[in-house]
C-alpha cells in the first residue's frame, strides 16, 4: 500500500495599503489550464487457441503495464499452454450476464504474484469484453483471469482507492479484440451442479476447456 503524505501550504498574510490598491492595475483572470489528454493505449495481442476457435486478447501495456507484463511472462514461457477455462459465472438476477474464468491449474507453472493495479489507476473499466485478473487479496493475482460477458461495474475500484480492500477492485488490463463468439460458446457449456465450493458452486464447467496454445499475434482485422 502506497502512503500519501499530506503537504501543508502556508500563505504569509499581506499588509493592505489603500494607496497601493488605487494605483494597482486590474489583474486579468488566469486562463484555465488545459487538462492533458490521457495517454493513448498501446496493445499487445495474444491469441488463445481453444477447441472452439481462437480468442484474441488486446492487452494494454500503457495503462496496465505490470499486469500486462505478468500475463505476457506466462505466454512467452508457454506456461499458459494447457491452462483451462473452468468457471462460467451466470448472474442470479440475469443469467444472460456474467463472466468466464480461466487460468493455470498446474502449480509448477505459476510465477510469483503481481502487484495490484486497480482500475482506478489504469482507467480501464469492467465492461463487456474486458479482461481482468482474478485474485484473493490485492497483490495475490498470478495466472487466473476473467473475461466479462457483460458490464460489471461492481468489479471496479472505488474512486480514490489505490489498492487497499475493501474497494480495491480488480486489475483490468485489456479486452477481447476478436472471438467473443468463442467466449460465449464456452460460457454457455454445461455446468456441474456439484463442483465448486461456496459462491463457486454451480459455476464450474462440467468439463474444462483447454487452452491449446497462447501466443503473441498481430492485431485482428477491424470488425472481427
């Protein structure tokens, strides 16, 4: 957790002189300062090949550099090969909405956790198609990730929260550039009535969907 020091600004009182006030020229109001435009996103593309097709992720290395670099470590070391999609969460109030979760299940392929990048810092919102990291406590995320099927603002960090629970949110770091039809096909597969514990019960796929390969790739054609 990053601590912020409070800076006290002290203003010295000025003596008032009527003669000086009479001779003083009127002061023009200061021009409003322009708000700098946010840095444009730069994406690294990763193609996840599954039996149902290919899902291409666009990972934002400018606004979520730590999380993107962590994911790419798994991709480049081929530790994401053989990972699985295993959870299809359907929201109780609207079963047409939810998320798909996947990740590395082989403990030997796991790398140290990545520092938490709350989306209050990255500016990447949890909307349909967003890719975000699953976690327990902030800073515990490793290789489990979420793909949202619908907008889920409840996953966003509270304004001003820089990474401390409650309210730290999840680390969104990109979006699906192509293949949302493949994501939805996997998400719609049968779920087990008995697998999973606690809130996960009833959300686990009857059969895992294996990620055959995960490789860096070029940007998909526009409109896909």
